[in-house]
C-alpha cells in the first residue's frame, strides 16, 4: 500500500474529485479525515470507505473559515498524532461566474473566485504547514484546471483563480521544501463524471451551440488520447503524488490534460 499508516485530510471531499481522492487514499492505507461544507455528501463518502474496509471520518467544515480549519486540524493531530497529507479539492459554485463575457462582468463577480479559491487553499495549506513543520515532513496538494495556463472564454475569474493557486503552490514549495514538506498541484482537464463540468457546459451551451454529447466529443478531440480523462485516473495520480515514491516532486503542477496543454 502506497499510503499505509498515513494521516490524510481531504477538503471538499463531498465533491466528485475530493470524494474519489479520499476513497483512493483510504484504499492505499491512509486514515482519511474528510471534510466539506455540507455534511451529507461527505458522510456518504466516508461510509463507502468504511464499507470497503478503510478508515475515514466525516466533518462539516467550510474551508473559507480559517479558524474552523485550524481547530479541525488541531483535533486531527490530537487524535492521530500528526497530519501527513493535506489535499484541497474545494469547489465553489460555478454558475454565477460562467457564461458572461469579461466586458460585461462587474469587478466583484470577477474577483470572487480569485479571492475565494486563493483564500481556501492558503488557509488549508498554511494550517497544514504549521502542523507539519515540527516533524519535518508532509505533502500539501490541491487541484487546479486548464484555464490556469491556457486562454479560455466565458470563465470569468476562474482562470486567474486557478493561476493564483498554481503560483501559491510554487511559492509554498520554495518556503517549505527545505523543511521536508512537498507542495504539488494536479491540473486535470475535462472530466464528464464531475457535476462541475456539466455546470460549465450548461452555462456556456447557448454560446457554444453544442449538445452535451457534442461537447464531450469536442473535449476528447482536443487532446492526444482523443478521449476524456476518467476520475479514477486523477485519484490514482493523487495517490502517487502523495506517496513517498514521488519524493522528488515539489513546487510543480502536474499536467493531466492528456496532451491538451503542452509543457
């Protein structure tokens, strides 16, 4: 098992990516403390983990609440002795920020995802760092998206938000890697299994003039493999990046676009 006896905290575990990663971590031997803004979907994930023989606990937690993040991590460390992995898969409602041309957006709507995504990642990452520094080891991770590196339309401030998270990953690594803490990001693209991609499609559908099936075909046609990525592929890569076998990887955002984006 790649993560045997590791202690992992997953933020946004009630979402598609966070839930898949939480289950993959547990399947590889980690004890998972799963959190999310709504308790019910997080509890469902933990029940599935326990039913499969893993160890997991659900907590309702808003990652935008820094005090709550700190208090939860202190509880984790008091009970488990440490935290080895912090994985931020926090998602925010997409509908208000999608589908409107930049020139028609007000500045508050544009800045909301930039501020909220950066805040949630900064708070979970730095809270984890404060717990990891005394023992000199740990892995801090997050998820971004293709608009961080490639121009896109009708995404409001989502691209700048993803780019901010990627810059934060590099800066955190520069400070923390000398102390034994790795910081990495995952950048997948086009996951039809996730409700968030369906939200993106529905917001942009009038402008695109495509059906859901045509939209998926379009995504598949833009990468080397000519197919869309599976959620399980993202979760499996997250396991590897969180494991000691990826000890040489820090300060980077892993390109999971299947060739859609050139390095």
